[in-house]
C-alpha cells in the first residue's frame, strides 16, 4: 500500500555549520496516526518476534481508555490489534515497560495506571498477551506514573521499579524471584520516601557493573540518585548538582553525549502550564557538572518525554523532547549534537502539537535510521482527543550498525547490558534499557550511527552477568545478533538432561540426539562462534516427546571450521555444549 506522506523539514547540524536537510517525513495515514486518543507512553518492542519493531501506546484519560498496540507489517505499515487483553483493560493508563521477565524469548509488558486504579502485568505468549491479575502489584490501587524493568541484583531475572505521585506516594520495587512470582521490597529510602515521583531510569552511572536508580520528582522536590551497592541495597547520593536542583522534573534520559565512555543525563522540567528550562548534566567519572548557556537548557518549554538517538547517523546522540500542558502554541524540540555534547535546536515550525507526552526512537522499517513516535494528549479537559505522531527518518549517506543481544546467564532481553563500538572516529556507548525517558522506551536493539566510517574496528559488550565479550573487524550497515558467550553455565537444563552431539569434532555433518520428556511447541537451535555471534540458527516447530534426532549439513550452511557453542532453547530450558567443526 502506498503511503501518503506530509513532508516535515528540520535543519541538520553539520560539523561546523547548519545546512538545510530533510531528516524526517511525517506519516499521515494508517492506524497509528488516525486513531484519536489521550495518550501517554510510547514503547517500541518486537512483541511477536518477527524482526520488526511493533508500537505500543498507552492511553490515560481519567475515565479510562483502551491502550493501543500496532503490529508492524514489515512493509512500513502497521495493523491495530483489537482482540487482545493488552488493548482491552479500559483503564487510565500511564507508563509502560517491556522486557522478558521469564526468559522464554518474548517481551512481557507492565502497564501502570493513575487515579487509584490497579496496574496490569501482561505475559506474552509469543503472539498474544495474557493478563495475570496477581503478578507484581496485584490488587493494589496506585497513582503510578511509570515503571522500568531492570536486573538490579544481576541474578538473570529483571525486577521492576514503579514511581507514584499521589495518595501513598511511596515508590515500589518488586524483585523477580525467577519462578513467576515477585517480592515487594519495603525497606530503604528508595521505597519509603514520599516524593511526587515521575520518571525512573536504571543506569550504571558509575561504570561498576550494576544498575543504579535515578528518579525524577516534580513540585520543586530534588531528584534522587541511588547508587547500587551490589548487595541488594542502595546508597542515596545527597551531594552534587544532579540531586540539588529544585524544579518540576518529569523526565530523564541517559546517554553518552560526549563519547567519553560514561552516561550523561538530560532532565526535562515543567510546571503545570508553566515553562521551565531543561537541564543537561555531564558525567565525569561518577560526578556531574551542569551545562549552562546553550539552547538545550535555555529554551524553556513544558517538557515531559525525552529520548536520545543518533537521528542523522553521524556518530553522536541527538535529543528529542516532548512538550505539553502548556499555554499558547506548543511545539516539540529536536536538538542535534555536534559530537562534543553541544546541542543546537533544529527548526520546529512543523513540530507543532496539541500536547505531547512520551516519545521514543525505533527503526521500524529496518533501514538503519531511527524513526520517532510521539504520544499526544488533551491539553485541557474540553480539548478533543488528538492523533499521535509518527515520523519516518529519510536517511542519508552515513553508515550504521545495529546490535541485538540475547542473554543466557544474564536476563534474556539483555536489559542493563552496555555495548561499546569503536571506529576510526573513536568509541561510542549504548545501554539496553526498558525505560529511555518518562513514558518512553526506545527499541531494545542498540543503534550506532557511524558517519563515514566503512568498518567497525571493535565491539565490546558488557553483560549484566559480568561476562565481557569482544568482536573485531565488523562490516557496517547490518544488524548483528549476539548471544551471551558463556552459555556453558546452564540455568535450567530441564528438558535437555540427556542430550549429546556427535561426532565431535565434526566433519561434513553434525548430529544432535536426546530424549524429550514432553512435546515442544518450538525448539530454537543456535550455533555461536567464540565471540558470541550467532552464525547459524533455526527453529523447529511441533517437536514431539520421546527420542529426538536432528542433523546439520555443515557444507550447506557454509559455516567455516572452528570452535562453536551449540545452544538449545525451549521456554526457560537451556542446553549448551562446545563443538569443534573441521574444515
């Protein structure tokens, strides 16, 4: 189907000057942008595992409204889901966060609500969702703003932190027990203070290998930074500009804006129908310096959602900011980075909005360039429900690299992993996050703009488990799929207790044999090289119980000789063994 597009022009920032260039085209047809709603959260997540980013948008008027899930059709269009529980709760939803909580290979969802209504946990069944009433917060009515999955104890299962801003204002932390149950943590300042909290980020700000907590607070209350001590406890940081400012902070987004190897943070601020300047804090080995004087921190705005992404693929992180609940003409902001962490605001004539809330970046057509979705909202009680906004990235001649991670010892969605990429221009850093800003979740696929670099010298992956993995001399303009290298420590052998491979070393064929105690709907078989890169993968469907045998014709696959890990997955069961393939 041919799409009808309305052109939106920004100014793109070059190395030393501004030059006119069209970065985005606004999509004006299709259900994403023609379904009026009072929207809050934007989440890019491949919920059906077909390799294309789907789009979830929560809706939150006081009387309640069904949420929206749009399945990516792989041709640049989306189809609205209408008959799934995740779009039928009719509640006043706010934030949402997606991760694989049971490590079964698909992304589950947690959607929070305001107005004292219960929150909703949805288990992904591979193609549909099931509402689990007793999971996480259960029957507790909350005034929750948003939530984020993060594995704070690095046990391989993601936990969830929830912010609240009314009634019992205490924030919530639920630890994932790894058996489909959650335990509420009730001790510690991170769950006992009663601020009016908005956004939460899990981020390793001090580069010590565990996820710390950053919470933004509104109504002129200081924001909170809790350093993870690695033993299940956090220390509240009480000094420094990051936790001293008193504003109405709505959102925070973390990213290495100056490419120096640690995460800096932008904080979006707003008084209700009152403009406040936003803030940028540069990380200096765990200490922060506030930036002054540049447009990003002097433009005002009633800002809510934020997201970092390299929109022009020039090798540095740019910034999008959503504005809403403000007087006069409301416009969203786009800032372009010069590579040293200095931002210039792009032209905004065509970024007018009735009222915007959350936003997020994702490459929905897999062309290597980040697209942008923005949730729009009613700016006043009597305002009509607006359409949401979707912008397609027009691309340019710059190169790129995308990396999708799969944890084995770490949580399967690799939440909390850090990815570093080196080209002739130097190193870049990304992390895998289930909440990239207030009411926003960027794609879980790490995206790197590479500028004119025609190869990647090195990739360094730091998994939450502590495993470090390296790849070298990688081609550009592709998406890699990298599985955590050390898969020999099996979490749950389960179904594969009696499996073996032969011959080993193998010549032209490799045979996998075993006995299955139960039938499997799907069995994933992967071969990984010593860097953790998947060189071959297939999925067997409808595997019966009993004796199992499956062969590989190594000549047909074209896999070169070497040492590999053979990994089998079925649900939470994992089997891995090392095999040697002969030339």
